[in-house]
């Protein structure tokens, strides 16, 4: 099998997804550890819709970060295919730091606007991981993957923050551009890369943030992070808490 897409010399394609919808807060508004969250019914539907959209794509490999939400999404997309799902832990999500005595409004702001200053020297995500270190980790893992032989089309299911870094890399914008790359739950991005003699010569961003269930984004007026905290506010209001 050639490692190049038909009609090209050394070009490979990564179908990069964000996992489907999950809930990071329970019905009482308490945070759920992100390691253990599962797809909601809507998240499962998003994965199934993507599977239908990509039904004709001849995937050679499929990878996820090993966390349940990425694994469940990939399994939904690949339902009915005889393809091994591999783990790539180096692409796990960026981590925040301890919130300490911060108010809920401060916490909301640190997450909702967390990517805005990613390019600044020493900047951290909500007091946690250093953006530059995270960027180097995930783009390094992607570059290594692109140089591995034996594939042309690859499905990769990862996370909001991870994908933003990879899209920043693919667009040559680096950390200064990641704030612009919205990643809705269950979305698809397509990255092409030209590889020759162990070197990545060119990368092209073919598609970003496509959601099969809602192509037009009708009614999707909040960012994905705004939606997370809006859901928390709704849960608290439903039980009479501010």
C-alpha cells in the first residue's frame, strides 16, 4: 500500500475530531472529574452522525487519547468497521490548576477566556499547564505520527484544547492563533500533510469545526466553553441555588 493519498506524492490526511458532548457538572452543579465523564445521548448521536458522514473514508488507522469520551466517540464513528482503536496519551487535554479561593465568576472567566493569552511567554491555562509546553507536547506527537509509515487516512479523536494547538500548528499560526479555533462537541477538522524522506514539507488545513448534526450552527451562539458553564448555571437554578 502506498503511504500517499491518490494523485499525490507523500500526502497524508488526518481526520481530527473533538469528542462528542459530555457533562462536566452533575445535576447539583458539582464538577465531575474529566477523566471519568461519558458521552451524553447527544454526544452518542454526534458520533453516529459523523460515522455516517465518513462512511466512505478508507481509514487505515484510528486513534484516541484513551479517555472514555474520546474512546466512545471513536467507537461510534467506527461502528461496523474492523479497525483497531489505538491510544495516543500524548494528546490528552490541557490541565488547569487548583482554583483555591477564586470566586465562581473568576473561575468561569479563566476557562472561557483561557486561550486568549496563550502566546504570551510563560502563560498557563487557568493556572495549570504552560501553553508552550502543552503545544510542544501535542504537536510533537502529531509530527511523530505523520512520519510513521503504513497509512494514508487516519481518524484521530482528541479534545478542545488539544485540537486548537494542532490547528494552530497546521495553519502556521502557532499559539497566537489558537484562540480563534472554536471546537464544538463532535466536530471534524481535516489536516493534510506532505511527507518526504522523514520530513514534513507542508501542511494544509482543509476543514475546521464541521458538525454534521448542525452544519449551519443555527442556535449555536455560545462557545463550547461558555456552554459548559451555562449548563452549570442552569443546573444550579433548577435546584434553587445562585
